[in-house]
């Protein structure tokens, strides 16, 4: 950013902080005492127009005079020492905004909102084919879940904000939780929020509670109320959210232990496992009967759901207990379809 433009930008008030508009002569007078040289009013006017073209300042009218101030979010990245927000930075921010999930704490999202807006304006202001490529890129990428799309349970934004703020500031959280397994009984408790995990569109709060040795999971859509308390807690050094998710596998739903699973796939149903193995020790062999896959996995409800999704295109060869269980389910399913539907 040229020195004069940078100085003008520094003089202007910030809309995000409630700053007032300054007229062009007021900006010019402010420069005279702090800038080497004496730029003409018209030069200052041209610099202000340039900043407006770059979506960094906003313009209004006070009578017949033009007045100026910084746009919300124009500070920070947009006004860094390297100059204006680059198209690479704007694209990165817009991509983050579009593809990020609920994991970003709401208070951080609020503080970034003005930067997101600045990034959007920056991309919209593209003036040539090279710059327009950045604007078009966001529309060229989509993210889709590989599973059957269900409607995600709604989370009250006010409750979500309270939870994420308590998590960010490491303060205790007073919640009322609706327990589905007990006829929607509501329980009040004070917890220490340790982390948020999103699984298939469902967001869980991981929290510790006095008197219990292990953290517990609470679905945010089942929170009736949530209030951040003034009391702080000491975040445990021994707790790792990544370890909780990856090693304890709390989100595989009722884990029963590790097993060596043996599967036979038909009609190409398991061919994706050749590129995306089900385990580190997977062994896959193509036989005349089909693709046979062996590997060490955790026996859980989620594993069973995954197997059922293949229908008649997978056969469990082992272990014997799981094979018998799936065979019994298949027999029950066949009996259901042998019954005549209701007329």
C-alpha cells in the first residue's frame, strides 16, 4: 500500500468500533500534521476512492460533502503490512466460511464475520479474468456426505453460543439436558465443557462433571437450556479430545472390543476398500467367489450398520459370533418380506 494511502487508511475511523465518518477536508487536515509533504485535497480524494474501490472504506454524504470511514473488517488481514487483502486471502476466508462446520466457536465466528464480509466484497470487486478466477473458484467446489442424507437435528443458536463461549473461556456450564432413554426426563447439571465433536450432523458436547471419573457426551440438540457461569475451571492436562475420539472410539456406539473380521463382497460392492482400507492390517484378495477382505476392526453398532448397508452383496465369514448374528437378522428380514403387506 503506498505511504499516502496507508496514512489515509490509518486516519479513518473504524465502522466496526462505531467510528464516525470524516469528510475529505477533515482527512486532509489530519494528514497535514503527520505526513511528510502536503498532498492536495484532490489527491486525498483519489486515494479515498481507490480504497473504496478495494472495498476497504465506505462512503456517505453529509449534505453535499462526501464522508468516509473504514468498513467493518477492513482492519486486520485487510490492512496488513503487505497491503490490501489479497485474492488468495479472500478466497481462503470464503472457503472457510462455506465449508467449515459448527466446530468454530460462535464467538470466533462473530469476530470473523466482518472479515468474511470483506473477503466477499473483495472477490466481488474483481475487475479482470485473472481476478475473477478467484471469485468463481468457490462455486467450483462442493462437499457431500457419502451417507444417506438425513435432516440434521436443530440446535438453538443461543444455547450453542453459550456452550461454545463456556468452552472457549473454560468456565463452568449450567445445563438442563433431556434424556431420551428415560421418557425425555430433564436433568439439571453443572459441567466443565471439554470439547465439541460433530458426527454425521449431530453435535456432541464432551464435558466432565464433579464426582465422575470419565467425561460424558451430551447431544446439543437435546439441551433444554445452557448458561455459562462465572466460575472458571482448570482444563485437565490429561485430557485429549483427539485421543477421546480416536482411541476410545466413543462415537462408534457401544464398542465391544477388537475383532478380526473376514468378509466376502459380491458384485464389486467392496472394491472401494482397495483404495480406502477398513484397517491398517487389511488384506484383500480377489477370488472367483468375490473380493475377500480381512482386517482388525472394532465391533460396534456402527460396524453392524455399515455391514447391513451392503445387503446381499456382503457375506460375513468370521468371526463366528458376528456371522451367526447377521445370519439370524437375514432370516428375520426374509420372514418380514414373506408376510403380506397391509391392504
